[in-house]
């Protein structure tokens, strides 16, 4: 059995993880532990949320699960550290957990690479200044962003209350003809149940935060099972 532990900030869309576990089958375990801070989408608060101390607390909570890998399941709480700082963040998390580690921001880059994506559109729920930092992070990872939207939603709790229909429309409305895929970067957004609907509407891959986070954790273990219900990433990305 592959066990991937996730450190998830506060509460919003963490039920995506047991849902994915159910879809992926009995040999996959995806335990989630929570750390707490403000859920405000603002840079100083996000830097605090992703601090070494807080992530070490999350790693300690996950230890009882004996995970094979650990992932910081927060996009904004990783990309605000920028490319080099985000590398240092996961290195420190790996040291604290004693396991391979990653974060959602790196998960987006590696998932895009796995699908051969070069140019993307970003449908962000964040305020504009935060969303631009994600664009910069993707650029540092060699991914060109041809269009970016920011819905200016201040808190993760608000994002977590979006209806499935609203999530679909957010992604579809912010596609771009030149984009190979649409990226939806907030782990507070419940997306796994609507991946198929979005990709059918777009006719191209969609990468969402909880989807790529789970994929990245499994990639670290060397065990990524095929699952057609979790989008093209799990159907085609190896």
C-alpha cells in the first residue's frame, strides 16, 4: 500500500482527499492532517502559514500514519516563497518528516511536464497580487501563462463554499485558445467531482490543486494508478 500524508491548512475542501482515495482503490491511503492560521489570501499571512514551524507541526501530526511521502497541500502557501524559497520549504519539510516531500506549487509544474504542457491559462480564485505570484512561479518552472484571471476572493472559506456549478464555470470561463490546459490553483476549491465535466467542456486537460497534489504525492512513492475519473493527469500523466 502507498500512503501519502497531506498537511492541509484549516478546513475548506479536504473531503477531496477521501473522495480520491475511494476512486483510486484500496491500496492507496491519503491521510490528511490540519494546521491552523488565518485563511486570508494575503502574502504576509501566507508566508506565516507555510513557515517551517507550522509545517513541522503538520509533519509531526502525520507521523502516526507512517506515510511514504508528505505533501504541503497549499498552493498559495508555497508559491509565495517563490521558486528558491519553495524548494527550501519542502527540503525542511522533508527533514522534519524524514520522508520525501513536495508542495502543491511544485505539483502543478511537474503535472504540466508529465502531460507535455507548455502554455496554460490560470483561473485563480485569489486576489490579483497573489495570483501574479503563481504566474511568476510557473514561469520559473518553464511554463508560459498566456492568460490569467483573479476572482479576488479573500479567504479560503469563501472558496470552499463555491458550488460545483460555479467551479465549472470559473474554469471554463477563463480558458484561452492558445492554452494547452487550464490550471485552477486553490486547494480550498472542491474540484475532483467536476474534473470530467470541465475537461469535456474545454476539450483539453484541466489541472486543479487537490488533483495535482494527490498525483504529486503518489509520484513521490512511485505508485500513480491510472484513474479515468480524476482527469487526464491520472489517465495519461506518467
